[in-house]
């Protein structure tokens, strides 16, 4: 290896290594269809059935949440009216 080779910065990650290509560890693809729906008990049951597990965390505006990362858990980010605005693994 020459000195010039050592001076080169490492290659930066490509766009394909973004979250879009990350493994779906919480069945988020199945959950996405619930975006925009007002969260209710029946929605919880339907979502749990669709994603094949019950590891669902609700995050309401102003709520305090733990910072533990659980790739197998679905996070539902709700607005003030209880509508599911965003769905993420974690």
C-alpha cells in the first residue's frame, strides 16, 4: 500500500444502505396501512394480528418514553386526536 492509498478517506455509505434497505425487524411493512387511522382498542387488535406480535408502544404528544431500542417493537406516533401519524420500529 502506498502513502497515497492511506491518505484516502473511507468510502461513504450509499443511499442504498439507508433505512429503506434495513431489515424489517418489527413487521413495519404490514403496519404501514394503519397510518392515518385513529388509534382505538380494535385498531390495536387488528394491528397486532397484522404484524404477528403485540410489541406495540404508543407515543402521544408530550409523553415520556424510555430510550431503549427494541428493533422488534412497533412505535405508533400519535397526534393530539389519537391519529396514527408515523409508524417506526424501535
